[in-house]
């Protein structure tokens, strides 16, 4: 019993000293983890005239099939946009997966008809200076008051990657297009080689 009587006061002193030490220390700064992206969100609306002068709503595809949304420079045209042209090279894979492309710019319907691309490509006109679709998709620079070019992917559930409350564009368009369409990069390089293009005839 004697050793317990001696031990209890010593333990009490040690605990008291430890508490005093902890209280005297400055609290550590809590650093919130950096979140690279937010949870996927439902794709914003796109409502505009298509290349056939008909009213288009992106809702017709949401929850039904996957598609890419490409914001391109309407003044330069579809032929000058690398994202659209890369998608054109993979028409076979797009047809197999039933993947669509919605190309958005300020180009008028008659100008978009000149692109002469398959039905899987839908061209819509985002009227300037309103830029409604560009603003909903985060493709409008408020400082310069100019639209931005970008490409997005919307899955079959109608969801798109997001960041800071806005859709997040594909960071590496070529690699991401290959990933979505399950394209073998090596096979893609072979099909784009001079020998292959010569044997296949014309290549977009």
C-alpha cells in the first residue's frame, strides 16, 4: 500500500505538468487539403440555333449518350480547331461508342454548314456579345471580354468534371480523347504516318 500512496502524487504532478506544457504551446495552424477538382456536376445548358437554323437544346443528349463539347473560334472556323480535327480523325471510334460532338462558337449557321462534317457533329451558334453558353461553361474571360477555346467531356449520366463550380475542361485533349474513345495511341500514330495517309487517300 505504501508504494501506491507515493505513486499517486507523483503521477498527479506529471499529468499536471504535461497539461500546463500543452496549454502553453501555440496551436498548430491547420492547413486545409488542396482539392484539385470538385464532384462531377450536371452539364450546363446550351440553347442556340444549330447549323440547320433549328433550335437546339443540349438536354436531348443528357442522360442518353456521351458527348464532347468543343468551344472553338468561329472566325477561324472548324477546320482550324485542333480539338475538332482530332475528333474527326476518330469518327470510327465515335460511331462505335455512339459519341456526339457539340461544337460551339459565334459562327453563323450558314458558316457552320461549310464544315460539312457528319451528323455526329452538331454546330451551334452562341450569339455575341451575350456569350450565354460560353459563360455557363466558364469559357468567357471577363477581363478581356473575349471567349475562350476549350473541350469538355460529358458522360452518359449527363455529368461533367467540375472545378470551383464550373465545368472543368480536358487538361490534355489528345490523351483524354484517346482515353474516352479507347484509342490505342500507337495505332493512332501509325494511322497518321505519311505512308498510312497515302494508302488511305484523304485524311481530315
